[in-house]
C-alpha cells in the first residue's frame, strides 16, 4: 500500500511538472520531474513502466530546454525500460 501511495504522489507531481512545462516554466518543472522520478524508482523500482514514463518525461523537458546532451541518455534509458517491461 505504501508503494501505491508513493506512486500516486509521484504521478501528481509529474502532472504538476507537465503543466509547468506547458507554461514554459522549465526551471520550476525540472525539480518536480526529478523528484517524481526518484519517488517512482524508490516505490516501483528502476525497471517499472511508470518509472520509464517518468524518465521519458524528464528527457522531454531537457530536450525542450535545449539540453540534448542531457536528454539523449534519458531517452535511451526510457526505451530500455519500456522494452524490458513491455517487450520490443
């Protein structure tokens, strides 16, 4: 039950971050995306599909900010997680 509650908090945090990203408030969105990712990793593990989605969300933000060097490894990590969790 604790993992489910933590994952719910991480989802809400991610939605808030996504809203901030849509408002072009990138510097406010990034710490929320990073915190949501940390919560997903702690609650669900690093190979869970929800963790992969959170990694992808952070990668998208970094790409939007122009940080392609930061985004690329995260996109690759998200792909690996999704392939392992959901199949190629």
